[in-house]
C-alpha cells in the first residue's frame, strides 16, 4: 500500500518533470538535436591553480573522432587559446558523460557557482552547448559535491554532513562522543535535468562498532545495481583511539579525539532502496579492509553478469576488486580479485578502474616500490591481469596525473586512456580489450602543471 | 537611446564649480621668516577683519567664494594688498611682507599653496579629495573615493556590505586604511568608510605606492588616509539629513566650539544611517530554484535580509594654539552597527537571519606641537585605545529563494521545505562573539635642520588582544589556542628642498618587527589522568624596507614626480587568524609579502588662459609583488573533510608573484568659476608571474590577467554653477558623473561564462543654496539608467536610486 503510494508519487514527479521539460523548447531531453552519427570522444584536461597545484585550476574539454583518436600523427592542443572548451567550474570540473559520448554532465566544483549542475551537448572539437536547465545542488550536496553517474541517465550525489564533536565535557573529565553524522543523497535525472528525490541516512554503524571508535568521515561513488532498486554508496571509515584520552588539535586548532590506524573492520558500503532512498543499511566485506572511496574517478560498476564490481581503494590505497552479488545485494565474500596476485607483484595501488564488458576491465595503478603509473587489463572472471606497456609508465609525473584521473573512455571494442605526465606531452592510448592490444593514438600537447584527466 | 541621452547630458551640462563658502587662512611673515604679530588683516569687499596671532597666523571662515582683496596693515610692515580668488573649501594664503623700515613699498610676493596642491606635488603619488562639496550632497565617502583616479571601491552589494579598496591593481591588505594616521580597523567595523559621513571629513588622501613616514605600516599598495575635521577656529553647528531609495535614511550633526581666550576647543559630531538595501537585482546571479532544484536565471528579485543600521558619535575636547600645544585633544568615539548579511561571497544562495552586530568604544589622544623646546622641533602623537566587539548569528535552518520564500525539495518522495545542511544559512548554525582590545600609538618627531631640510622619526606600536567566544556551544577556554600580536614599526625620513626649492626629495627607511605569542594547550597523561599544559611559543619576524620620492619643478607649474620603494609586508591579524563574520578562514602559514614599486608622473597646472583654467596629471606605475597576499575562495581538496569546503568562505593565501603595470591620468578643466569638469582613467595589467612547476617550466597561467579584479576604469565628473536661480544670491550647482568599468573575468583562463560585463553608469545631481547661505538642499539620482552593475564574483549592485538631502549650518552661535 505504502509502496504503491510511493510509486504513484514518483510517477507524478517524473510526469511533472517531463511535462515541465517539454513545455520549454530549450530543454531537449533525450530526443534532442541532430547529430551526424559521429561518436565524439571527449578529452578533458585540467590546468593548475594559482598556488601551482597541478590540475587544480579548471577543466577544458575537446572532442575528437575515433579516427583522430587512433592516429598518432594527430595532435590535440587543448590548451591553445580557442581550442579547449572551458567547462563551468572554478576548480577541476567533476565530469560524467552519457555512454554514447553525446552529453557531458558536470557539477561545478567550488567557485561562484559551486554546486551548479550543467549538461552539455557534445558537437565536436571545442563545441559544447549547454543543454537544458541548470540545477542548484549546493544546499543539498555542498559547493564541492561528490557525485557520479550511478547508471545511464541517472546521477546520484552524496554528501557526508553534521558529524558531532568527538568529545563532550571539560578536560580532564571529557567523555567520548561518537560523531555519527548524516549522508545526504540526491537523485539527478540526467535526461530532464531535475533532482527527483533526496534523502538522508542517519549514520549508524551499530553499538558494537561505534563502541570501538569506528566512524564514517566521507561518502562517495554511489552506484545503482542492475535492477536499479538498490543504491550502493562507498564510505570512508576512521577509528578513534578510545584508550587515548589526549585530544588532538585538528585543522583550525579545534580539538578532537585521537585516531588510530588499527583497523579490524572490512570495507563498508551503505545500501539504500532506490529511488526511495529509504531503508539504509551497511554491508561489510570480509575480504578487504580498504575503503571504497574514490577521489575524482568512479570505482564501482555493474558488470555484464549483473554483479557490482567495486575497487576497494582510496587514492591508490587498495589492490582488490570486490563483488556485490546481484541477487542478495550483499558482498560476495567468496569473490576477491587481487591485482597484486594477478600481476604477481605486491605493491599495486589502484588509482582508477573501469569495468568494460564481459568481465574485462582496465585499471590504472601506481606502485610503492617503483615510480610512475601503470595500466593493466583485468579479467575479473579468470582473476588474471595483462600489463599494458606505455611510453610514460616509469615517469613519476604520470603518477601525479593519476592522482586526479577522472575517466577511462570505452566504446565498442576500444578503451581510450589519455596519458600525460603532469606538465609533459603524452598520448591517447587505445586498447582493444578483446585482443588485449595497446596502441599509441593521438598526441596530447600539454601545458605546465597540467594533465589530461579523462576520455569519455 | 540611453547612449544618446547620455551624450545629450554631457553636452548640456556646461559647468559647475564651486559652491558656497570657504575658509581662508595663512601666515604673515617678513622675508627672513619672522612672524608678523598683531597685524590687521581684512578682506574687501566685505567687512571681515581679523588680527594675526603670535605666530603670524590669521584665518577667516565662511566666506562666500569669489575674488577678494586681502589687505594687511601693521606698524611693523608695509601695507600689503593681495588679490585672492577663493574657489575652494580651504585656501591657504601665506603673505610675505617687507618690514617697515623705509617708506617705499618695494616688493610683495604672495605665495599661494593649498594643502592639496602642496601634497600633490610633494613627490608621492597622491590624490587629495576634498569633501566639502560632497558633504552637502547625497554622496557616501565610498562613492567619493570610487570616483578618484586610480581608486576602485569594490563592494559586495549595497550600503554596509563588505568593502575592499583597489589602488591601481593592489588591494586587500596591501592597502592601508587610516583615520587621522591610525589604522581605521582600530575603530571597529562600526566606524568605517561605509558610515563616516563626508561632513565629518576634512579631506581624504589617497597614496598610491610609496607612503610618507607618518603612514608607514605593512602596506605597499598605498593607503587611504581620512583626515577628520580638526578646525575649531570658529563656532558653528551643522545639521544634515537625507532620505532616498531603498528606504535609506542618513543624518549627521556636527558642532565646534572654541573659546578664544583660553584656547579651549570642543567638537562633537554624530551620524545615523539606516537602509533596507531593498534594491532589485535582475542579472544572471539572481536565480530562482524550484522544488526540482532547476534554476531559472536571470530572475528578478528584491533584496531582503540586507538592513544596515549604524549610529556613532565622536566627542573631542582640548586646546588649540596654546603655549604648550598647537593641538591637544582627548576624544571618545562610540559606534554601533547592525548588519544583515544577505548572501555569502556570491549571490548563489540568499540568506535569511544571518546578521552581525558591531560595537566599539574608542579613546584617543592627539598632541601636536611645533617648536617644542627648541625651534624647528615638532612632535606629533596620536594614540588610540579601542574596545571593539563583533557578534555574529546564523541560526535559520532552511534554504531560501531570492523571492524570499523557503525553497522546496523532494525528500523521500514528498515535497518539503529544504533544510540547510548545517542548520545555519552558511553552513553550521552559529552564534559567536569576538572581542578585541587594540592599542595603536603613532608618534612623529620632526626636526628642521635648516630651511628646506627636515628629518623625522616615526614610531608605531600596535597590539591586539583577541578573545573568541562561541556562544552557541560554549567551549572550555582552557582548550583554546590564544594568540597575541604586537607590532612595532620604526621609520625615518629626510626631506630636502633644494635647487631654489625646485627639487624636493624624500628618503625613507622602515623597520618592522612583529612578535606573535601563541599559547597552545597540550595534553599530558600522568598516572592515567589527563591534564592540560599550556605551551607558549613566541615567534618574532622583522624586516627592513626603504624608499624615496622626488619632485622636480621643471618649469613654472610643471612638476615631475617619482617615487620608488622596496618593502615587505607582514600578514595582519585577520589574514592569519581569519574572521568568521566575513567568512574568512585562518591560514597560519602565511608569509610576508614583498614588493618593489615605482611611480613616475607629471603634474601640470593649474594654468589660466583668461577664464579657462586647466590642470593635467598623468602617472605610470610598475608594481612587483612577490608572495602576494590575496583572498581566495577556499579550496576543497586539500581539506579532507568536505564539509569544510565551501565557496562561501575564503581565506588569504600567498599568490606567488604578480606584476601590475599601468597608467592613470586626470584632466581638470575650469571655466570662469562656473564649469568644473574632470575626467580620469586608470588602466593596468595585473599579471600572474607565479612560479615554476616541478619540471622547472613556467606556470601554465604565466602572464595571465589575475581574475576577479577590474583593470580599466574611467570616471567623469562635471559640475556647473548657476547664480541667482529662483532667488537672488542663491547658488545652484548641477552635477553629472559617469563611471565606466571595463569587462573582466572571475576565473582563470577567461572563459566566456565567467565574464563580468562592461559597466557604465550615470549619476545626476543638483544642489541649491538659499540666499541666506544657511540652508542647502540637494537631490541626486544615482545610476540614472538603471544599468546592471557588478562587483566581486558577479554580486549585483543597486540600480537607479533617488536621494534628497537638506543641510543646515548655523555659524557663530555663541
């Protein structure tokens, strides 16, 4: 009964959205303009901020054809005046794209319009046209939102807020107080540019874990399951050291309870019903203990087999890919893809991961004992990995670029990976995931303190 | 159409000049410099007469503008008759008279030099703004400054909103703001250029680049020194009140009293300002967000939650021209302000219920004495102690739209009011109070070595005690880090007038020493019990700077002026520790900023061609900043907790290297005391010259224009005077002003979407002085064509506004 009512309400909302969209002729939606059938591949690149932090300034986009992409004699000069299109965002844009590469979606990251969602129609080269209404997500998600395309045409933004102080009372009689906190979520209809539902999770890890000082500090990388009725949200876990009563000064001088790196808790993911965003619960892996947080890239996908594959990694801290079962929506603890084992090394850290098709994916990884950034095709079904050699893999500046990497492009048999060591020229690499061949494609002309961060 | 109208206006407006009455004062000396005491000084026509005092000084006040014969007679000297044209608020007329030894009148030279002129040809790049005229009109001090050559006042909205001053591309902490030579911040946020009425101000000096030693501090961009009225030579009472658009009400009152026998003088002045700032905005920054969070823009809305209310008083009593002091005043300054904050750094989200209250109690002492103990030794002391507080409240937990209604959202499938994430309008729910105790003392000892050679020694001491209180979640003060900053600046300069007084040079040296004491709590565990220990650390930083100015009088009325300096500036308290009331986070890692500045300019005139009078000024400047301290929107990625990352907050950072090169110029034309027209412009390139990347390559943004700063402005002011309109002996002045600001971008790379468009405004005004000379009425229309005006981060400023004002003066009431 209740369920039915909810469904009716969503139907009403969707109808309203669709109607309001149709009533405006500047809001094309999915049945939008002409295209000549070209599969444009958008490349994005980030330039430095005025502090000199590489790639932190803003983001440019430039679309090329698959032919150009594969041509090592073709040069992409995204930074030359008038070439790259400046995506709206004061800081590095957080860009997602439709599977066919026809639309880019972005939520502006800080700046005068931080938190504003924009959609662009891709029309080749530097031609990007804003499409449909802008959305203001700032109140719900903050002005530097964490969001992803959780499924085709569906975006989800998440934000961890309202953590409490970690102690109460006056020193020396201060008492530990669990920070709790909330995760705010927003469903974004990417076709009609609308936030169709929002919700809040009141974080609760259970008395046992909370009594051990475990707490959430971030939410990230939301993804929908194949049935699109469950939403998985990666969370960052930290642990307060309850045996240590000496408070620590954090940023801005505020004191908080001391933390410890000791962890006896597996990777945690929050699950809520979709699209209602109700019934939150956590699922915990027993095979990995690394958070499934990303930084600027997406790290969990629905596989061709319907399971969710999740790289348990935060900023290169993990080397495992986990599976969430399609029928139970719980971790499949019998599954563990170990990149170290597959490559026969012991120091890999996954920086970016893209599931392509039929159990095949691509990872960008760095190593603790070697400089540079590396590529490998992974076979998630057979637990094998194929290293792919590039010209730049030993260059530490490529590891810097990996730190801000956003998107590995895929279309048909091909995977597109732009590789530019920070501040140096590089190439767009084209990988045939079926034949496992890697070829050097278009030359990417770079700028100082800049790097190419995505292909879509 | 608008363009046509404005051209027509330009053509129509043929003049205006000076109005009303002015003061004439000066000194009568013999050629050897001896004062002529007790000489009779009279003005013809008219019946005004006075006597020179023991220093040979005389003064007249309240004289209608015009041409006069100044007649000085005494037994000691030969009678002098000098022609004077009184055409400004204060005219200084020194007269050299031959002693009456023989019987023949040989030669009389009249040396005329206004204070403005004197300063502007001293070698410093300085503009002096006289406020007499403006005080009768509906002009705020900030508006007056904004029209000045090379000055750009950057204000986040209407009256009372945060202001930053940009002098030829340098802004923020690089620019000093002084009130009578003391940092204006000492007086608190409730007494500043937003609310001090021009009527309280004698003049405003705007120094670009090199500063004179009496204003030394941690400033390299220049300084704005507001000189409040000091003259107490006559008793008078003035009253002014104005009302206008956006429910803006402003009134001020001023009274001076001097007892001639004892030299006892007293001044009292006060002001009250109220405005709703309820102007309409319609640019692309104004949005409406529906329940699906879809944005409609541009949207037309009236601003709300933007009330500004300010009241203040200043009382001074002391002695002038007595044997032990030329000036000795004890003062008390009280001010209170209530300020609603309508939005953050940008207009993205309107706020409801966020406001701050400021209060300040300030005690001051001014002492000045020439020829102290020995001839040629002068001492000036300005000491101020203030007790100021800032209260901030933000406890409304719903998000609003620009139409004033609560925003909605679909939450769990239902349409509900949109809650903000932190329970406040700008993040966390907040009630806080910051109390500061500031002591600021500036002393200057000057000694004239010989005629034309003067050395002076300057000392400035400043210390701030700051006490932060979180009233919503009171915290244990034992756990708070406490910092205290004491600043000493010692400077010396040597001024010389050589080559027949044609060359004026000034050498300056400056030594700055900052001592920061920080007391930080630390935890110790003993026998399983946790206790707190305070660790006190004191950091000391000092630096040395130097500079020089030159002014050369090439030919009659043509001056070449040049100045240069090499100086460092230390971060100030606000930059280091932040300021929640204006959304600034702390940054304790700030380094001092280093600057090398040069100015080169020309001043010509005023030159008379019959009834025409012309003066021209032009200057080029070259500023190099290293580790420039700039306010920047807080960057999220270096902060792990995303909740801290918010555009609404900023902090100060060292921005690597910058370079500003540019020119400014001003032409002033006066016709027959009727028309007074001024055009000025400032254009500069403020370029980013920041560092190298890891590979040693130039930064990708190298040579790009620093964003979010306007760099091309033009101002035109025309004034035309009509006599005997409606009534005989009345004076009517018409005013026309235009302001142009070239387009600029708010982010790096100059993408089209971040462009702040070209702005062009027109203001019209008129004032009418009734024949009795006591009452002046004025009307002003600002932003006549309702142009779209922007500032920082595309915050829209007021459209058309109409204001009325009445001024009433009673002279000699005792």
